[in-house]
């Protein structure tokens, strides 16, 4: 089981990673292009932060949703 966060906002990424460390959960910071989509399973979770600066990531929503658990944060 792996948890990934994809965001252009570094403060949001670092904040979520620090919060997760307090409860002994590891969250990996990735970009949409570096995410190992072919290796994802339904046990994995992707946190996708959509913003005007990375709206191209919205095309990946249906693909990610069929491969893993997906949480979308809208700004």
C-alpha cells in the first residue's frame, strides 16, 4: 500500500506529508508524469490537487480512479 500526493503547491505537499508522519504514514511526493500508474493497485491511494496551474492533470482522473483510490482536492 502506497500513498502519493500530486500537487504544484509545495506548502500543501509538505504540510500533508508532515501531518501523515505524525501518525506514522508515509506519503510520497510525485508529479503526474513520474507516478508509476502501471504499478498502482486498489490498495494504493493518490491525492491529486487540481488547480489552474496543473489543470492538465484532470485528464488522468478516470485512469487513476480505475486503478487506485483517488482523492481530489480542488482549489
